[in-house]
C-alpha cells in the first residue's frame, strides 16, 4: 500500500514539474515575441507598412503605397476619445496649407458605427480624409496602443516620428514641416 502511494506521488510530481516547465516556456516565448515585434513595425527610419482602407462615406480606397513621394500623417482616433476631439480642429486648420505642399493627413477612425462618425464629422466640419479601420487591422499593423496616436511618414515612405497623445497646433505644425517634400 505504501509503495503504490509513493508511486502516485512521484507520478504527480513528474506531471506537475512537466506542466510547470511548459508554462514557463510559454511565458518566455510570449515575452520574447512581444519585445521583438513591437519596435520592428513602427521604429523611426523603418519603411511604413502598407495598408488599404476605405474613405468614410465612399467606396474609394486609399492605398498608402500610392502616396509615396508625399509626406503622410496617420492619426489614429475615435469619437469617444476626448484628446482626439481637442486635436481635430488643429488638423483641419493646417490641412489645406500642407496638402498644397504635398502632405496628406489621413485620420484613421476606430469607431464601430457610422452614425457616430457622421455626427462627429458634421460637428467638426472636417475636410481631410477619414479612413475606417473597423476591424482594427491597421491599428494592429502599426501596434497602436493609446489614442490619439499620430505617425509621421516622409516622402520616401519611412517613419519619421510616432507621437502618443494629443498634439498642440504648434507641435503638429512642426511635425508636418518635417515630412513636407522639398
């Protein structure tokens, strides 16, 4: 009787040890994966990953690759984001000036319903392109965390800067100057 109890305890110990090793391996894998991939996608100097998204309210698709030769600002936002609401008027104020200089402002909306976005656009009178990322594919591609987040891409298609949080008018103007084609 004692011998069979001892064997059961040994089997239990071996099983628990094996499970602990598997779990430790999974934790190490998760940590290494998250550290390795995060910086690679949105690092300064890296080529901006391409994407295609539809413009809000149209069937027109914007392909980032087609904008090479222009400076591009990607702004990830949602209607429920208070800091996003603060910076939208600044983007609208600078849009015409920089569009005429070869810079495109693309606001990538993360809301799930058209009605709230439509109301927002009417309330703020926005004229720059609003793209819909309903599934979050581009947000994931660029590994966007908190919103608003803006990514500035030079005419060669390289990421120049990533800014988390709302931009002031002067900071936005400065970043747009950095990506203006010469």
